[in-house]
């Protein structure tokens, strides 16, 4: 899986690096890195579906954190009031449930990453950090199950567009 898995592994290492009293810097970096593991997991599949050789790395740069958050925020709304023509509905109920969990987890991880990177008053315990990493791991597990589904493909497209 490459970079996404390496980032998740790095986040886990930072969480347990200090044996007795974890340094806040290591816990903050672990939280931030866990978010970036998920970010790269998701953006890796968009370019992999792009068939023009040599453009995949440039394609990946199109993804924007804000648009990705907005797309993830729209998933619960799309599932609560589905439009009959919505391509997301071509997926099974289990795939849609997994997508909802992924979208909600993505946004929670992004919020925690912002706190870790910018809120100097915030403090974490090792256990809190481990819970955040478990959330990231759940995205990896869920995405592996649905990444080829119409729902996942629509989610990737929605992260690039403004209108859905």
C-alpha cells in the first residue's frame, strides 16, 4: 500500500515512542500523521483510476483538504435523502454503511489534525491518541472493502467537484 500504510505505521510508532510519559509533540505528530495516512489512502485511488501515463502524481495534487471535508460532510445528507439518480446508490447497503463510516471518520480525523497542529493548549493522553489511530485504521479497513464500489468512486469524484 505504500505511503498511506507507512504513515499509519509512523503514527503508531510515535504514539509508543516514549515509554513512560509520552511527549505531547510525539502525540501531536501521531495524530497529524494518522490524518495524512487516511488523506493519502483516499487520494491514491483517484489517480490510480486515471489512465494517462505520467499524470497520476499531478492528478493527486488536485485533491484539496477543504473539498474533501465538504464531500465527506455531504455523504450523510445524500444517504438520508437519496436522489433516485444518485450514482452512489448503485452500491449495496453494506457498502453505503462503510462509506458513511469512512466519511464521518475522515472529518473527525481532520478536526483532530487541526487541533494537533494549531491548538497549542490542547493536550492528549496516549490512550486518546490510540483511539484516534484506531479510527484511522478503521478507514483503512473500510476503504479496502469498498474502494472499487460505485459509492467509493462517487466519493472520490465528489472530493474533486464543487457541485455534489
